[in-house]
C-alpha cells in the first residue's frame, strides 16, 4: 500500500508536532477525549483522542481490527463508552440513543450496507428522516394536515437526495435490485436526507470500482459545500490521499498519528503499523 519506505524517522516526528499545532487552531465539529471501549478483556478503543474540524473531510485509517468501526459505533450511540467523552456541538453525547444522535445532527453509513432491501429506493431515503419528524402520536392516528405536510416535506427531501446521488431513475426499484455501487450511494443519500451537520461513512468505497470511487470522491467534495463536515473510515489510500484534509491513524485501539495526508503517507509509525499486519492479513 505504501510505496516509499525510505523515510526519516526524526523528520517525521517533528512533522507530527507541527501538524498538531496546525490542527489546534481550527474549530472542531466532533471530538473524542480519552475514549475507551472494551469487549470483555479486549480493549477495542483505548484512550482515543480524535478531532474532526468543521467543514473538512477527515479520514480515520488503520489496519484491520484497529478499532475504527468501534469508534463510529460509540459516536453514533450503538455502544456506550467505558471511559472518556464524545463531544459534539459542545455537548457530551453519552447516554444518547442512535436516533437521538441522528436528531442532533450526526448521520452515518455502515461498513456492511444496511438498507431495507425489500423497500424501494425512495422509501429507503425517506426512512432517513423519521428521527427528525415532529408530529406526535395523535397526529399519526388522526392524520392531521400538519402531519400530511410533514410527510410531503420528507418525500420532497428524499426525492432531492435521490437526484443528488444520481439514483432518481431507480426511485421505485427495490433496494436489493440495484447494483452494489448504487446501494452504497443510496445509503449515503439516506444519511444525507436527515440533513446532518456531520456525515460519517464507514468504508464508503469498499466494493466500488475505480470509476465509482472517483465519482464518490467528486460527490463528497461537492456535498461538503452544504455546510457539512465529513468523517470517513477508508482503506483505499487513493481515496484517503485524494480527499482528506486531515488523517488520523489508529492501531490496536490507540491513536498513533494525526496529520496532513502527505505527512501520514510517509510517517514511519504508520507504515510499520500497516506492514506489521501484512503477513496473512488483508490491509
Ligand atoms: N461487538 C463486538 N464484540 C466483541 N468484539 C468486538 C465487537 N466489535 C468489535 N470487536 C472487536 O474489536 C476490535 C476492533 O474492531 P473494529 O471492528 O472496530 O475494527 P476496525 O478497525 O473497524 O477493523 P476493519 O478495518 O477490519 O473494519 C476487533 O478485535 C474486533 O474483533
Ligand atoms: Mg471496520
């Protein structure tokens, strides 16, 4: 994966310090402080500090089993942390359920696509917004004009998002019947339909061909302009290098580096973390 192994350790350590200073001037959209998550005796995330700057694309990378998805699962309320904090808009997210976290402005996609396979593409995207609906129980029994208006708004937003990801032509098709690459885009459309401030994507280019990956990168750069912040887990270094403003690297639950993409690419600690896993393991 990393082609140039001839690097200078001392230079890279200095670069890390400089990078931390560059990063500290910016406004954070999301921060984890000493985040820890255990599964029995295994410490999947270990005192992990992450800063995601507002309006940027940040990547979280690391070898298989490093703890990346677990960080996302804690941030999005699937798991509660065993230690540390997740700070979003100045608030500790501890104790919130996944739907509450979506309502606060964080939407995500999954490493293994999770769509409603027997629902249409339009219905799937509409499902992304229900956490934001405000019509109460009574109005769902006696459909009020307010609720009808809300349903219309949800449909219109879903239609807009389907157009945006280029899947309008599949609006009435069942999600299971569209190509794999399109399913990945559909999941992104569903996440965007909740109008998040922070979009987090777990390996969005996994299973995509080169052209689809290129299109995904272009799409993310465009959608970022909608006052959005993006955090992604990514294994494809072309994607990481091509779109990241900032890269954080984790290994065995810990942060081992954070910096600009070109510095991370040449960081010996990062190269070692990846090469150390190479025997018998997929990067
Ligand atoms: N629900 C769980 N129960 C027990 N162990 C888990 C659970 N989820 C993750 N783990 C373990 O935690 C560690 C980190 O897993 P995680 O999925 O976060 O890694 P990852 O960095 O996303 O890896 P990959 O690149 O392969 O997706 C692994 O050892 C994994 O087996
Ligand atoms: Mg993962």
